[in-house]
């Protein structure tokens, strides 16, 4: 049975890395004490080793060991053998480029289909959607495609931000950007606020965390859905 | 002689479309009363006609007529015949996709080389750099390449924003994003604040407008350069 956590962010303000999710992760990864970490998104350009160390330290609080996928000779084989997978945030363009380069998109899809629990945060959540077209990241490298894992039948916009009242900056709000996306694409977009996550269990999708989500459907006014709601109605 | 205005934005807070630049544009386009407008970036997904109407209205204040490139059968030929070119803002991914699709990158480079005055704002400024890798826009469509006009030997980050003091949002600041860019690329980036522009006259590059720019060079701490400075030192 598919078991996925799609989290807006790894870190909420005033709290440590993954700290707000640790109780949930204890349950999510209860079948294994070893997590395969995919550090490809390299936040701030840090190395795969540096990033893996941060993640290992966070998971040690719930008794889990972490190994970076870059430590294996065969990345696809590492995914096949993994008992739990975490894809961390950083830059979605860098992440997706590396997923294609290392030919691991299909192995990840297969592993999840076979029941390997998956955690994504930020960029690692973005790739759970149909495409990465609704990332907030700067396009610092050119990936071979914007198509991603398609584990859910919509796109994710992590770190969703409501318009800032009284801002004098002329850049687009997040809502305007997603409206622009719908001038060229038709799939729904979930604006996932920091602290929220989507829990996928088999065919059930549920919104978790303290906040509501904002949903953008093609040719409809955006609307809010409350936490703990079933999101299975989105196609 | 090359004659280019690379502006951070079309519109500053509390002022009409292009209003803050009109005195400058009177001089920049003094050799013609007809501007060819390239509306490909479609801000907010508006149509080419709607966008061209907004621009025509703004330019009518200084006695210039505006025609949209989409009104011509042959876009490359329209550029060759143009006496002045304006590429407006919107979404850089949409703009660059259309520039490639309509095969107009080389014609624009040639026209500028031959002295046709060019104005870019926002996305239209982004494409003046070596690549569009430092755009702030959402990647709502997939362009065939991130390479752009290369009219200046660096990249542009328009609408440059300083970090917001006390923000609780965990998304990256603009400075962090550009630092990430330099983990994968080596060309300099100019963070151009709203209200600023770069004036290119032949081989001379000068910063104009009321504000300083923030310059990001590979493997160096970012630094400020004052308005009215020569930017020709950047390679």
C-alpha cells in the first residue's frame, strides 16, 4: 500500500530540522530503522555529505539511521533495496536534473507502489506532483524535463504564501503566479502552507497539520479546504 | 551603436505603467515614432492584444505608436524592419519559449547590433543576460533552452529584493537563491532593484535610477555599486 508524506517544509519557524514532524515520522517509518536519503536538491549548494549529516542528526532523535544515496555505486539498486525513502528540499531544478541523470524516477515510483514509505519536504514534495511547473525555486540549472513522479493527480506549491497586505513590491503574488500557470496548464494545484502535509495511504489522501490548504483548479476561483479533510476529490 | 535600456520593472509603486521611465524613453526612442512591441511574456496570462493595448496607451503619452509583433505574419522580418523594440515583462519561461518558437532570438541580436534601440522590463530585461537562470518567475512552461540574448556579459535578477527583516517564512531569500546559482554557474549576477535600470550605449554600461545595485560574483561576497556607476568592469 502506498504510504507517502508530502510536507510543505522541513522546518517551521523557531523549531529544529524536521522537529515538528518527528512524532508523525516515528509512525510513518515504523517498519524500518534505516532511511535512504536523497540529498540531490542541495539547499544553498551544500554537499551531499553535509546535507546527509544534517538529516542523519534529525532522524537519530527517533532512533533511525540514515544513508545518502550518493554513497551507493548503483542509485537505482539502492532505491530498490530501501525500506524507507526521504527526499529533502533545496532547489527543485537541481533535484530533478539529478533524478533524471541518475535514472531513479522510475525506481522511486516502483518502490512507492510496492509500499516503501516515502517522505518529501519542499522540493521533495514538489516532485510528488504531476510536474515541477509550480515550484518557487530559481531555475539555476536546466533539467531534461519538468515531468515528475505523478504520485498524486495534481501539482504541489510548497511554502504557500498568502499575499502580504500593503506590500509595495511589484513582483507577482503566489496566487497570481498559479493563475498564470493555469493560463497554460489544466491540472489542479495545492498551495501547501508551512506546517501542513498531505498523507497518502493507498488511495486515501488527507490534509494534516494545523493549517488549511488553498486549492487552485483550472477556470475556478481558488478556495480553502480545512485540515483533516479528504483530498481524494481532486482529479 | 548598441542602445539598450535594461529596466528592473515596468511599473513602480504608486505610478502608472512605464510612467517613471517616460522622460528617458523620449530620448531613447527619439529616432522613431513607432515601437515594435513583443508581448510574448503575457503577464497574468493576458492576450497579446490586451497586453499591446496597455503598452500602446503608455507610449501614446510621448507620441509613439505601438504595434504588437503578433500582428505580423513574419516575426523575424518584423524585427528586421523595426525602428525600436520593446520586450515587456510577465513570465520569463513563457517569453523565452515563444522567442525560440518564433525563431526571433538571432534577429533581435542582429537588430540591436545594428543600432535599433531596445527596451526591456522585467522578463524583457532578464533575456538581455547570458541565461534566464536567475529569473524569479514560476516555470509554468518548459522552454527549449535557458540561453538568452547575451547582450551583457552577466545575468540579470530583476525586481531584486533585500531580505525582509523578521520574516518567519522559511523560503529562501533572493540572496540565498543567487548564492545557490553560483554553486552551479560562474557568471556575475546583477540584482536590479525596482526603479533602477542599466543603460547600454555601445560598449558603455551605466547604472541609472535612484537606487544602488547589488552585485553577486562567483566566489566573492556580494557588494553594492552606486547609481550612475560604470558597470563595464563586470566580465
